[in-house]
């Protein structure tokens, strides 16, 4: 029974419902695409599967931001950098799988290197033909960058808006670097024209639905990891840092260490999200480093509900669904709509959609209980 208590605390009713819905969708959507005829009302079109998979990857990114912002008070406006680095690591593996099937049929060099007259493969591309090495880089590169950045920023006690600006400068610096052709990552065109992953055609329907299911599985794993962190003693210290950092430091906690650890974990989660994103959309380019993307991801968390985890994932789905609709129907109005959504949420739902719904259900009046003793006087009269 003592072992079941932490699990019960970690998986409350909302968590169980979220995971159950996620598992159900992760199974039903692929099955409806593969098994149901296209004439069926419940058939999910093939083009919609990678789009939904992209939404799930964005939900993982939102989850990573909520972990540091909602529970530790670290507002990162550059988390898109970690997302993009994980995406580039996966893109480099996919590019090494093309081989002689490329436009220039070079067995080693990617097409863009042949076009730019590169004579040999850069050292930092070595090893990416092996999937286990690529997996290691997907988490190691964002994790190391987050560690180095966090080590200096947190030990210098940079907080608040100053930290947010520095994170934004970090992703902008990477944006400028990756745009350069001599950087070795495809310049402004990025990495694209992928053929297969682990020997499976990335364009095949079976591969697409598998990638969607894997993305849903990693979203569930990311949520469980985040819940385990925030419901532990470590998580309680994070919340204390968020609410009163100076007081937490004065009572003896090494605030910088706690912030550094959770920041690195969050960056690794963002890297995994980026790696799952690339094979489903078929391209990764420097635009993913854009500060606007990182700011938009923060808006997802604010819309869904900061400090709720489930709300962050929900906000990513809501905002990106709205983006898909607006950019198709009224593309010139999307940025105005995004700004309006953020303003309305800030003014009328400061705790986000999920937090507001939770408050509404808590304030909802309950029907007064009636019993025989209370009815007796009325009956006597």
C-alpha cells in the first residue's frame, strides 16, 4: 500500500482521463486510417495523420515549457532552439540514409553539400548514419546547450524578463548561424527530401501512422515524467522557487541546482519533440529557430493553462487547430487572431482554459442535502 500512494498522488483523476484519451486516440486514429474505407464517415484521411502528429509534437514542446514556466517560474522565450536542435539531429540521420538515391547520387555527401562543392563530410556529421547515435544526439545536444546556458545564467542569478530576453537572443543567434551555407546544415533550405527511416519509406501510410502512434506514446511518457517531477519533493521545491525564490534560497536550498536540472530535462523533452516532428513534416530549416515560434509556444501554454501540464498540451492543440483553419480560410488574419486570443485569455482567463474550467466547477453550487429529519417539521405543520 505504501508503494501505491506515490502512484495515486501522481495519477489523479485528470491525469488518468488525459492518458486514457491519449492512448485511445493513439490507437483509434491509425486503425481508422488503415482499416476503414475512405467512404466511411469515421475514416481519417492519410493527409490528416501527419498533421495530427505535428500537433502532438507541439503538445510535447508545450509540456516542456510548462514544466519550467508553470512550476519553476522560468519563462523561456527560446525553447524553439532546443526543439529545432533535436529536429536537426533527426534530419541529419535521415539525410545520411539517402545515399545514392539523391539528386547527385553521392553515397556519402548530402545533395546540398555536393551543390556547394564540399569535398568531404564535416566531422560533426560523423556517426549520424547510425540510428542509436542519432538518438543520443537528439537528447544530448539540447541537454548540453541547456546545461551550459543554465549554468551561467542561473549562477549569475539572472531571472525574470532578463532571462527571457537572453533565451530569445540565444535562439536568434542560432537562427543566424544555421542560415549560413558554410555552417554545414543546408543553409536557408535546411534538410529535406528524406527517403526512409530505419528502412521504412517515410511517405508510406503505414510509416505515417506508426510515427503518429509513437508521438502519442512519447507525449504520454513526457506527461508521466513531468507529473513524477512536480508531485515529488523535488517538485515541491520547484514550486517554492517559483513563488518565493529568495526565501527558498535563504532556508538552505541550492536554487540554482534545482533550476538547472529542470531546465535541462525540459530542453531534452523539447529535443525529442523536434525529432518526432521532422519525419512527419518532411523538412527542418532555420525558420524553426525563429523567436516568434518560441513566443507562440508560450502562448499555447498560457491559453491551455500554465501550471497544469494537461492544459499546456490542450493549448497546443487548440491554437494550432485554429492556426490551420485561419491560414487556410483567412491567412492574412491569423496573426491578428493569435494576438486577440492571447489578449482575451490574459484578461478573462488568466489561468487558461483548463484552469478556468477547474475554478468554475469548484465554484459551482451543490444542491442542498435533504433528509427525513429536516422534512419532519414541515410535515408536522
